[in-house]
């Protein structure tokens, strides 16, 4: 193998991952990929796929039994469960001394199709089929021969713009020139690829604006003033001030505090007063303060509502420490509400749940940030 070529492929792979990571700092979370891709069902952007791997060679080659290969693919998904790659790869084998020694290199140019099973963001097994031209070069001959491959692998989306692929299979080369007494070689291979997609995900299509409703239509009336029109209101006589769901019936809800983001490992001990809440909040703190002020306004408009103030952490750290940290988060929000006119008799808690009941994955920075939260859980 040419070392310069291998180093170039490794650098290209790392560079692609770095570019994707920088893009993902401002892009939607991976869980929103299906809503932000180019078709609404799968991500059809073009990608590059640097690859490194190894062969277990056909003994008829009379070469060393194992060696590395490296390559580069360019492709895209053409359906939710199918992709096409154009690829090139290279390997160099060392011939046995008994047959004259020297090197035997192969440069392959081809196309490969992959057929996947499973959901887009899950571990997805797939089947691989490809055809190619293989250019062989050695002391006995050099020229082109057809080749084909079959295999299987597994793929995982790690961000909305990058995947990893691991695959293994069998490649057959119809080279009948390199050794006059041999005709064709079958080699097993194992490869690893980093897939990096280009550009921003396309925005989800906008819903069509519905036509205006007739003036006397029930959809324009709300007889009990609960915010649900009479056409959809299944509980048409709810008392004033009752919190209802989309069907107009009383519903248990959580006053949404998503967006009230805490710094990692904050608040510290002693930072539990409402006046010190900005020390614990992630920048910009004004966004989180605005959401808390909306919660205060909601509680003031519905004086009959009682809530439980609950705090949560991500999974980093020991359970006992996370429990205390979640209690401090709940306490600092509790103090903020009471300092802005919400009577303590309407608040249960503050309660801490530690790392329990996560709302997102603890395997990513974005997921852990969402799990570091507080909730106002409405009591019925």
C-alpha cells in the first residue's frame, strides 16, 4: 500500500467528520432528520465515503494472505432503503518468493448498490452488490479485467450529516493474465467507511393554507371560550379557566419549560436563590428567563392550577450527586416562581429525579443538554 495514499484518505475522512460536526452545531438534532431531509422520507444529499479495510486473499494468487486496501466512494440514497456509490480503491500485494517475488497491485473502479432494512436513525443491516473494472499491474502483465462483489454490512446515522458503515463480503476478479496457469481469484474483504453528506438538509414542505371557513361555520365558534372550536370540542361546557386538550376536554398537561437550559453541573451548592438563577443558566440567559416569565404569566392567568416543580439531570456523574443537583435545579425554579408572585401553596416540591426519566438520548451533547431540565407538572 502506498503510505501517502493511505494518509490522504485518513485525513480526508477526519476532515469530513470535522466539517459535519461544525455544521451540526447549528443544524437540527438527528431525531429531526426525517423532517428536514430532501424528500420527507430519507436524506437524498450526495455524500463522500472514505474507506479503509483489509483482504483475505485467494491462495491461488501466491501472495501474502492478508493486506490493507483503501478507497473513496461518492454516492447518494435513491430511496429510503437503497443507495448507489461510485467508488475507486487500491491494494498492493507482495508475491511469494517462490514465484518470483515483487509486487502485484490492483486499482478498481466500479459501482455498488446497498439495500437497507430498518429505520433511518437505527442500526441498519444491508446487503451489498457491485461490479467494477480491476486494473492489475505486476511483473508478468498489466491490464484490465472485470470483477464483481457481494457482501453485507451495518450502517448507523451518527449526526444528520454523517454515518458509519462496516461491511464484509466476497470479491471475484476474472484476471487470467497475471499468472498463465490461473484464471480468476476470489478474495474476502472487510471494510470501514465514514459517510459525510454535503450541504444543508432541505426544509420540510410547508402545509398548504386552508381556505377561509364560512362565516356561520362551527369552526369559527367557541361557545365555552376554552380555545377549541365547537366543531372539534367534545366537551362543550367546560368551566371557565379549565385547561383542555385539542378535543376541548380537561387534560393533564406539563407547562413547557423546554428551552430553560442549565449549564453542565449547575447550579452549584449555594446557588439556589432566585436572584442567582442567571449563574446556572446557559447563554443566552435571556431566552431561559423569557420562558420562565411565560410560565409565571400562565400560572397567574389560571389561579386554580397547582403544579409540581421537578428537576432532572443527564447521566454524567454518580447517582447521589445527580440527585442533589436535580433538587437544586428544581429549587432555583421554585424560588423564581415564588419571587414573582406565585403562592407557594400552589407549588408542590421542589422535587429532584436525578438522571431518571430522560426525554432524549444521553449519548450526545444535544441530548444531554435537553435532559438537564426542570418541569412544571400540572396536578389534576
